[in-house]
C-alpha cells in the first residue's frame, strides 16, 4: 500500500460525533463484544487529550447528553465494533435507557490516565460475570491490546519509532511539501470518488447545521446586516461553522474526518472545496487539492501529536486548506506554499485547544478565514518570512519549530486547562 492510501485509511474516515468520545465508545464496544450477558460495569482510563475533548461535547444518539461517560456506556451496550467510528449509529431508545441507568447507578467511570505520549484509551468492561479489556493507542481506531478473562486476544508492541503500529507516520514525518505533492500521483478514480464522498458528507452536515441558531447562523446574520461582505470568505465561514455547530451539538450526521478529527475534516475539505467552486476550478483539481489538504494535515499531526494543547483546526487543518488553495491556482509552487504555511501558522499558531464543545465552531471560523487570507497573500507573493518570530525558512522548518513550542513550551498547558475545567465541574460527573 502506498503512502497516500496509508494516510487516507488511517486518518480520513467517517465519524458520527466528536471523535474522542466516539473512540471511547468504540473501545467500550470492542471490550463488551468479547462477552455475553448483562452489562454490569464500565471503567475508562483516558489520556488528557481524550479526557478534555470528551468533557463537554454533546454525544450523538443520547438526546443531548454530554461527555465520555455516556459515550462509554452506550458504546458498551451497542457492542458492535464493526461500526468503528460510527458505533453510535447502532444505538436505540432502549439501549440509551439502559445506558442512563448504568450512569445513574455509578457503574460507569472515566478517569484521567497519565500522559502516554499520545492518544490512549483503556476500557475495562464487566459483563455477564466476565471481564474484558480493550486498549486503543496512537489512533482513534488503533487497537493495541484486547483481553477476555485474562486471556490476551490481541497484543501489538510499539515499534522502535514509537508509532503504535502506524509505521507510515515515521516516514511521513520526514517528508517535505514537495514529496507530499508527489503522492498525488497515486490518486486514482476510486480515490477521487472517496474524496468526493467526503465533500458530500460534510456538505450535508453543514446544511443541517444552518438550521441551528449557533455560530454559523450569526456569521450569516452579519452578512445579511452588512457587517461582512457576501463573498467566498464569508460563505466558507458560514459553511464550516454550520458543520461544526451540527457536529458539536450531537446531530446524527456523520462527518468525514481528517487527521482523526471531525472538525479538522470540515476545514480540510470544505474550505478548498468552496473556494475552488467559487473560482470554477475543475472538479478533479479541487478533489486532488483536498487530498493534499489531508496529507498536510496528517503530516503536521505527526509533528505536533494527535491531541496537542493547541487547536488542530488552526495549526493543521487550516494549514492544509491554505496549501490546497495555492495548489488549485498555482500548482506545485513550493515557494508560494511555504509563504502560505508560514503566514497562517504565524497568524493563529497559538490558538489553544480547551476541549471539544460548541465554541469550537468559532475556532473553525478563524481557521477558515486565516487559511484563505494566507493562501491569497502567498499567491500574490507576500507572506511571513523567517525574519519574524518562530517562523522558519521553509514550511517544514516552521512546523518543526511549532512542534518544539507544543512539546516543550506548552508542556503544562493541558494540565492547567484540565485543572480549570475540573474546578468548574465540582460535584458533576467527570469525563
């Protein structure tokens, strides 16, 4: 399998709901499916990023309930791991009733695990007198351990690069913008069809989100009242915000993710799609630009980690969208792409991630706006250069610098944010 398809298979997939609580539900379903009988208890250990992102986001198929706790309970009751990140599409009113009872009785817990060096979810399920355990690590669907009554059914050791069975990431991390562009030669008709499916999927959830009186609605109202121009920038912001509104509100519409994130998928796909449509770029070029957007998003996540203290929509998906727009109008112009990457990272590279929730749509709007602005500055030959701040001489160097800031400079940011969030929720179910 070529690098392009490795990335798409592992990083770009449909997801129903915020990917972190859904990954918790998926892990719970994996464990529960190993047993039969009545579900008795579910215990989840989650890394800080998963814990944070599942803390306050609405979970689909729950009637508006929020958090990892209800996701774990419902995922274990569905127990159909073949549904993967659409696991809650198998829910029903009866299963939801049972999940609520388990939560009310205190039989479902979500605890904060130590820092495992990336996404890590460890779920133990007690069912019918038996015990099963499932561990996801290094990716939302990356199963590294599965146990039933003490018997190890699946065990995947970390390789020497520490990539948790995602060996392609080690190679991807060492690539350049030029080599990422060369991967587009692997794209065939089936790949284009899958990319188009992602566009259609994310357009549907955006349309559903427009019915909500949330961020997308108010951006559109600013246009109606004349505060914003009715242009491609505004229409792109309305589109992406509406899709994020729907997703964060728990509407039962799947989204095509990117880098394992639904909101990042919204930005990485809909921004280049809408801009390309406005400028009448041929459909195949638009779809290939979206493929490049996914690749850049995945490349950056190799450097910053799956769940960084800074917003992935800003520093990964927004960057991918900016590069995609440059590709649509200037082809493989690396100089212009470097300018676009440096400009958007200089602009919104410090945007904090304080977990998944309704306010993420605001960050999606900022990312959309910044990506289009950076792309068109770059297309005009203007952008931020290495003379300024932490920006490097190339896109790759800037991304490495950003990774240093994330790993070293912001090492306490997640702990501090989690402390604040937990203080706000004293007395309420955590996780």
